[in-house]
C-alpha cells in the first residue's frame, strides 16, 4: 500500500504532495496574540440552510465551512490535503483507501469523533449530497476500528481523491445520530473551531468559539480549509446585508468588521479611510448563466445559439463588476493546467445579424425567454439587466424573474419549468479543477439533472467519463477540452468573464486572509 506521506497522486490539474515534514510538525504553531471580541461579518446574500451536504450555495459555504470539517480538503493553492485524517494508504491496485483518523477530535456536542460518524456521514451524503455521484464508484465503506475508515472501490479511479477533497459541496463529517436528518435540515453540529449558536433567516447566523476544538498538529498555521486552526474571537456573526451601500456604511462606521463585497464606486472613498483595509481577490468567480435546455424556447438549439450570438461580454462584465473583470472564454482560468479555449468561436460574438438569422431558422415567434436572477448578488443582477437589453435588441422577448438568492437557486435546482437562463457564478468550481467545473452537467455523476432533453448529451458525458477515469493527466486535459467545447457549442452554459472581488476589513482586524470563503480561524483584534 502507498501511504500519504510522500505520495504524488495523479491529479488532473497538477501533481500535489500530501506531505507533512518533520520540520513542519516541529515548527511553532500559531497562537492567538489576543483572544476575545465579537466579530461581525457583512455577507451579501441570504442563506437557505447550513446543510453542507445538500446546499451548493456559496452563502451556505461561507458559514458552514467554519463549523464543519472533512477527511480531506484543499490547501492555500487548492491542492488536496488531509484534514480529519492523519494518513490515507492506497492499495497497489488503487481499489482500497484506508484512512487513519485524527485523535482527540470532538463534535460540538462533546462527543468524540470515530469512524462510525465518518461512515454515517458518507451514508447521508450518498442519499442527499449534491455531488453524491462521486461515490458511485465506491462499492462500500468499512469501519474496522474506531480510528480507521476504509473505502473499497468497484474499480480504480485515478481522480477519486481529487474529487473527494472538493469543497464545492463537501462531505463534511457529522455525528452519526444526525445521519437521518432530511436534506436541508441538518442539525448544525460539526468538529470545526466554531459552533452554531443561532440562525435567523434573512437576518444573521451567530457562531461562537468551540473550546473543545483540537487543532491539527501536523500544521503550524491555517492552510486553505485545513491546517492549524484556532478560534481567537469569542463569537462571529454573519449578518445578511444585501444592499451594497449598507455594507459600505457598516464598514465605515465599524458596525461591521469585514464585508464580503465592496462595489467599485465606493473603493476610492474607502481607500482614504485609515480605519479600513481593502483586500483584492482576482478570479473570484466566472460570471455566467446556466441554461434550461428542456423548457421552450431554450429547448431549441438554434434559439440558444441565437441568444449567445447577441451577447457583448465587455458590456455585461462592465456592468457586473464596474470594470473589475477580464474576459474569460471557458470554465477554467488562464494559467491553470487544464485551461482551454475550446469553444472560443461561441464567445463574445457581438453579432446581432447572426442572432436574427438564427432566430428565423429556429422559427421563433416571440415567446417569452425568462431570465432567472437575484438582487442579493449585485453582479448577477446587473449582468441580467444588460443581457436582457441585448436580447431585446435582436428581437427576443426577454423577461426578468427576480427572486432572492436562495429562492432563485432553489428554482434552478428543483424546477424544470418557468425559467430559461439562470444567472449564476462559478467561484469554487474552477479553482478546484476541471472536474468540479463541469460535474453538475454530467449524468448520472451527481444529483443535478442536466438541463437537457431526456436523451442525455452523450458526447459530453463520454468526455466527462474520460476526464474522471483517463489514465494520464494529458488524456484528462484533452477530455476536458472536449467537454467544454460541447457545453459551449450546445449552449448549456454561457460564461461572460471573470470577476475580481474586493473585500474590506477594519484596520484593527488582524490576519483576515481572503480565500474562497471568509475564514474566521486565526483572525483576531489588534490592541
């Protein structure tokens, strides 16, 4: 068996070491320079649940990833690392993974974590997890003793550990007694440095320090979603502040200690405020729409192609980001190993004449095209306003359907009717890797139903299977290019460009480091 230790798994995007050296283990671990205080974070979108198995919403992940932990996660550079596991041995045939669990880990209810809880968590995820398709390749899991969890595969899959470490909709570990909680109704008890206190829908979520938390001694500091985590502040309150001006006012007055998003028009003013520090995160997400190809008029390929041909991406992204963007052809960022411009002929065409010709070929008779959007995420709403006007300019009867973020996401996930384009963004998906970028369009790999006709898109699914199971990184990268080409040319997803996110913190807040979600561990107040 190969032990993670110094093992290089065959990852698609890059090779990564699951390695913890003796020097790292002996280095001085992070210690809070100051403890205490009530930290208030201004979050821009409402929260539909704290169920990390069943909710893919970033607003859920913002909070839940401070409560829960996983066997494996991603580090600062998005490479897989161990979290609640101290090691994983891989059998020579690649069909058995044996995880040894960290000792001394407790749930927020005081119960020690054992392999029985891990197995129960995987049982629940297999039933309700958004990305439960990743477990289809697993034959069974076993718990030979309280500190050992074993996964036995039906067939070897070279990307399995990469998939398992995804934090898009992570397999968080929960107490076994909560494994039967229905989807979206999970009791929020985890093993993380903060524990749940209160959830008031549309208002706030309050967490407090978990005094029974045992940091991961294999690290000396926080590392992505893993590492050595410490709760320095007494409480964290995620306050829902959907209005950008209110977030700016809150950070200026000190009512908020950090905010998730600062509009471009307010950044110059805040730069002059000595009590505020701006923090930039480039490539925060790819702004896009996901397409319902099973509901008219977007069930017609010619119509989908017409709508895409009408789009001017510079105008859309300028409105979405106030200029803080760059054009981005596909579903990875330039510089990533799997980045591809496959499908570029569909991108940023700005061709009204072509759009009108395709509409005529589609036999379009003025039916409504419903644009499902929300005001919680200003960038999505502003993009939808511009898109609507560009579509109207070529003769498409575009109508906005504006809901709050949880309601719009719920309609997208659950309803096959009543909408045509869903305004969304891929933030975590691209950085986790190409498989996460396109998994939701695959069938039957996960719980998402592809917004395609009943006959599943075979060319895409064949490419996706090769992405997951291809023997070498080169084969998997080529398969991703084919998968992206198919998605773009068939009009199943329409990327606009990549957005830069500007966050802000009060100057007395130390060690707040932007990441894919706001990490509250190792953050403290100065003075």
